[in-house]
């Protein structure tokens, strides 16, 4: 369930806003989405892993809060990110 460094770097390169950007809301949301997708696949196999399920719910809540922040601060970036990450909102 470890998120690989290569995948993380790839996501940061794709969603960064400027050259040294690793912590903007868009990058954080993209990283959280990758981790959420990874955990979702894990939970399809390991149905009784309730500790990972709790962690998944925390990640979903954190992503939701960041999406709300981005929606209020930069609507165009929010819409592009939703479309690119294929999220239902």
C-alpha cells in the first residue's frame, strides 16, 4: 500500500503550477487521488482491512476540504482539475 516515489514524482510533474511547486492545492489533490485509488484497489481484495478503510475515509475527507478551498479560490483550476482527475462533483 506504499505509494511509489516514481508515481509521486510523475503526478507532481503533471499538476505543478510553477517550477518548484510541490505543495499547491492542485498537486495535493492529485496526490491524494492517487493514494485513494491505490487504497481502493487494495480494499477490493482485502475486504476486512478496516484500518485501511478508516485511513481511506480520512484521505477522502481531506481531499474534499482541499477541493472546496480550490473551488472558492480558483474556479477555473478547480474545473480543469476535476475534469483531468475524472472526479464526480
